[in-house]
C-alpha cells in the first residue's frame, strides 16, 4: 500500500486490514467495510479524488519532458524552473525572486531542489527551503479574475468570489537543522501589479534554518474554521493552514474555532452512527489539547479574538498516537436518542496547559496533512 492517503488511514487503524467500499462516490472520503458488519468513512478535510476522472489521488510526481507533473484534486501541477498550476478558473506560477528552481533529484513523492525539497499536497505543493533570518522572497504571477485579496501574516489568498479563493499561499512554519518545526514563519506581501506579487516568508526563530509553506489552488473544504490569537486580536485567519495552539512569542495565545460542514457527507445523515473521531497529524511534540463546544454558532470569516464565541462546559481531551492526536466527538455530533448525525455549532480547540508552549496542528485548509473525520456507522 504505497498511496500516502491510504497509509495515513492504515496508521490510524494500527494496521487493521482495509476492505475498500468501491461504490463510494464522495470525493472527500475513503469508506471501509469492517469485520463486524459496520462501515467506517474516513473523511478528509480536502477532496482526495481527481475532479475530472473521480480517481483517488496517487500523490506522485511524474517526469515529463523538462519538468515534473502531478495531478491535484482540481489542478494540473508542473514543476521545472518555476512551479505552475492551473485549472478551469485560471493559471498561476511561483518562482524564486532571484533564481530559477534547480531540481536535481526526484522520487515518487519528493523533488530535491538545490536548497530544499518540494512535496505534494492534495491540490498543490508543500515546500521546505533553506534560508537565513531575512527569509526568502518569491514572485507569484496569477492569470485569473479575482474580486479581492485576503492576507495576513500567515496566509495570502486571491479571492475569485467573496468566500472562495482561486489560490492560497500559507505558511507552515520554520524548522531547525534537525527538521523540527520550532516557530512560525511570517509573510510579507507586496503587489507589483494586478497580476504580480512578491511574497517574503521569514523565520521567527534564531534556530531556524528553513521555512516551510504550502501553495494550493482552492477546493471547498470539509471544515469551516479560523485561528484566533491574542497577538493580533482583530485578525481573522479563515484560510491559514496551520495553527500554533497554546502560547508562542509570535502569536501569544492561539486557539482554533472549527465546524465540520456535514452537507459534504450528507449521505451519512440516515445512517446509525456509532462513533465520530477527529484526527490531526501533529507537526511538533506539543502538549495535550482539549476541544470545547462553542456556546453559539460562529462565522469562520469574521471571528477573531475580540468577538469570538465563548465555550460551554464539558470537553474532549486529545489522545495521542505516534504523530496523530485525536478527539472523540461522538457526544458533539451524534444525537444520543436517534444515533443520527447532527450539525454542531462548532468546537474550540485549545491547549490544556497554562504553562506556555504550543502544539502545531493543521487547520481545515491544510492540504499537506489534511485533518480526517472518522465516522463509523451501520
């Protein structure tokens, strides 16, 4: 089983045999038959099937003439001296500001660049490049209609509609010489023309040797979410792909407000639900997290630290297995009498510790290590 998407599911199942339901038509889900007669849907935060052919993404790079090609869920990706992506909505390219890319080695899943590496996401690329404290500057050219620009220090989006981007460039963080993500990396955006932008991504730790980011074309996501923080209390981060939950020198205290959009799994509404678990791949060795119900429905596009919804009593404590943390959300998302799915107002994910430190997790916009909602049903 070489497919990285199926490998992630296998890790969550501790190697339990997987019998795929080949009748599944949901682009977000892999559905498995269980030995007790039930089924389990592993619903990814981003689509994992190619939109055109409805085939599970293989997450590979293929050599083609003078470049490498890959197929995203809704993107044709080409990497040579530049990174280009296109779909029916438009075209964009990303390149270093002062030099072309130099790919000198490749495997199925990783391209080795002179100063770093490029990997697949479900609808774009993730990259890690060596840098000094000043960071790295990229030139982005976007040949697409857009109605506005949304940006903050964590992500940059060109919006083709008010709530739908065409593309998003999102910081993951900065890493040390051992490859560990140790701090945020911040973005600075300069617009050269209506089609051209300069993006500088800078590490926020003296121990950092590299910056890590992802660059994706947009697909509708399973989770509506945003981080909120004391460091920038008026900032909304609806398209940022990474959360530093807890306390950091850059963001202060940060929390994640999130809500699954169950209309994207509506075929499960009439099923008898046994269990719902949210899985996230941690990007550092952080502390335990807790998930509280929100006291009211929130807007992922408008919520910030100042106007955020409060929390209700009672919470789910994260469980950690290898690089994954998991929250049992059965009590939040299943009616106790009917055993049917219910659309929750949302949850708040925060640190259980008040002694500092942070845990790095993907948000619902992360296409590099997407969150997975596990739903077991009959």
